[in-house]
C-alpha cells in the first residue's frame, strides 16, 4: 500500500512531501506555514496556553460544522451502535484533563537535509485543559466485542494527500482507547472548542503526538483488523528512506524548551539582554514517562535546573535557573530527561518524514 501511494504522488510532483531538500523554503512550504501557526516561545510562561496561541496544524480545510444537526456515530464491532448529539454528550459524565500536545513534525525545518512538509521550527506545541466525555465510558456503553483490535476515528476534514482522496482518520489500539484519560473534548480551557481546534468535538490522546488527536470528529469505528488508512499506514512513520517500511509514530519524545531571555531583533530574532541577574525558565514534557530533570547549558557547561510539579501526568512542567549574565556572546541550551532514562540528543534525529526531532534547543544571546 505504501509503495502505491508513493508512486501516485511521484507522478505529479518532482519533489513530494517528505522528500529531503537542501534548498530554500518552497512556495508550497510557505503556503503551509501561512495556514498553520506555532506557539510563540514567550507563551511558555503560561501554565495553560491561550487557545489563540496554542499551535495549530490543519491538514486540509477547517470544516464548517454547526452543533445543530451534528451527531457522533459509534459503530463497528460493538453490541450496540450509538448516535449521539452534542447535547447528549454534554449530559454524560465529564472529565477535565491538562494535556501538552506537540506536532510530530516539530523541529522539521532544522533538519539537514530538510524533509518537505509543514516547516516547523520549535514552537509546534501547547498545553490546555480539555473537558469532555471519557472515550472508555462511551465504548463501554456501546459494548466492545471480544474480537476488536483497534478504534478508528474519522474527522470531517477532507482532502487529498499522496494522491489519495480521504477524510482525516487515525486509529488507536484497544488498550490505548480504553485508557481513562483519553477524552472526547468539547471544551478547551473552559470554553467551547474554537473552530481551528476541532469544534464541536475532538479526540485528545494524552502522551501521543498531536496527529492522534483527531479533530472535527464524525465517527468512531471499532474494528477487528488493523486500520490501513493513509494517515496511519503511510504518514507519520519513522523512516530512514522513502522505501523503508517505517516504524509508526506514537508517543511524544522527551523535550524541553526555554523562554528566550531579553528582547529580540525584529528580523533575525537574535536575543539581547542587559548584564546582571536573569531567571532562565522554560517547560519540559514527555509522553513516555515523567520528566525527572532538566539541565541548562551555559556556554557548554550543564547546570541542573529546578523543576516544578506539573498540572497532570501528561502536562508540561516548569523549570527555572538563575543566571548572572556577563557581557559578551553566550550560547544557552536546555536538555530534559524522563523516568525511562531517555534524554534529548545534542544532534538531530534525522528521518525521512522529519518526525520526532527532539534535539536540544540552542539560544544565542548578546549581553550588553
């Protein structure tokens, strides 16, 4: 299936999404960058990211979906198919879960050679409180049959990728779908979902990269064979080459980011700050285990930072480190470690689609 998709796309374009290039940004990449937006790094100061600052990746178009007349279907290998309105969902038991979401392609534009796709730098991340119905509650209500292996989530957003017309759809293994913290969310930070974040209903899968959290949810299908849709079988794979079968992208790799200190140059974004005491700060998160430590690099010397308790097991935690800035040029960096023992690499994690690149952030500053 993967080879067919690749062939169809190569018939249409000389360079196709995922193919590496050493050239400047293409017009197609600039179009994607204009449609999608990242979270400004200064927003790392917030425990919760305001919806307008939270990163957004929209694969196709934002659907024009109204709550009136909208229904969610739950079907497939279940004892009882369900069709639920938004009003009915809001009468079901609700939970609120603080979750850090990050795009799997975060950091792609820093890779050399650069895979062609949405050209994220480092800011494709955000943390919000998501309120809605636990997915496990609705699956239990429908009654999952013994032969079920996955749950497929289909959104209302439709388009063409890899030459294949499709609605955006992803699946989760049954064991992940039945986790108590996976939520069908209709509120973000206490308000209705904004259109770009999946109104009227979206899936939120804590700990997984953002591609798993399907927006503008239309249907949930419990299946007895693994799902082979494009976004599952072809996109979101760790591949060394275009012909590599790949390993599916799933949980978020350990990462930390720093609030760039001082003030920026408008065009080059170089940082300038006065000499003297400054509190370096940022956030760290992982979908694979709790963050156990953050080190801050100052001109190559690594110093442990202070960690604060996160709002939840899959929400970022704040870190701080006081620094007395001496005049001159300095390079700052931050590197996190989680409870699995994984630490951020100092060099890039290159792969064909530009996924999961969690190398350390480096910030050059001029102290006056």
